[in-house]
C-alpha cells in the first residue's frame, strides 16, 4: 500500500512537495499510471469541537459510571475500542497469576488499554490513533460520530444536545 504523498499541480504535472520528494521517488515509477484522490484535511475548529464534546460528555457522565473513566482521554479511548477503532492482541497465559502480571505490565505501557481475561487468553485492545497521519478525514469523521454518539448515550442525552452545548465551549 502506498503512503500518502503531498503534491502541487504546476499546470502540467503533479510535483511532490519537498518533504515528500524522497518518498515519491521510492514508491512511484516514471511512466506508470497512478490515480490521485483529493485530500480533505480536517479543520482545527472541528478537531477542537470534538475534544470539547468529549470533555462535556465526561463532565456529565452519570455518577454510576463516572468513576470508570478517570479522564476525558480515557473515555475517548475506551469509546474508540468499543466502536471498533482498536487493534486487538490475544495472548495465551499459563495461569491466572501470569495473566495478572501481564495485565499490570500492559497497563504501565498503555494506561488506556482495554483488557479481558477469558480462560487462559488475555485479550488486549488498544485504541487506534486519530491523529492526522493515522486517520484521514472520512475515517476520522466516522470515528468521531461513533465516539460522540456513544458518549451521548452514556450521558442519556441526544447527540445534538451534547454537540450544541460543547460547541459553545470550543
């Protein structure tokens, strides 16, 4: 799979941006056809609004579940895992004690990992990154909508109410 590479149209050819020139030389061959897609970056306003919504949702979690989420970031990453935006690793453990030790070690490396111990298998989910390099515009928007929808459900409010209230704070 080709990595994303930035180009500028000069009126007759697509010229790689300086920072992508080495990558372009590595992955493209002269004379071969490639299709281009328009890059739709995300706006800083949308990004700030997303995190304001998460914060607002976290501030308004019902007391019965609020203690499970010590920070807005913990809530965001847990929601990403629950919505399928996660990498899963299954680890076979000798016994419960080995699984407990491994869980402690994993928690130190990734404090946001979601883990489940089932029989002799430890299942670990790590939330996928939503940074610009890891997630394009469309995928980020889908993950954002799902995460905010889950948070609104957890708070017992419509999604529109969460996003409207947070919009004032963003």
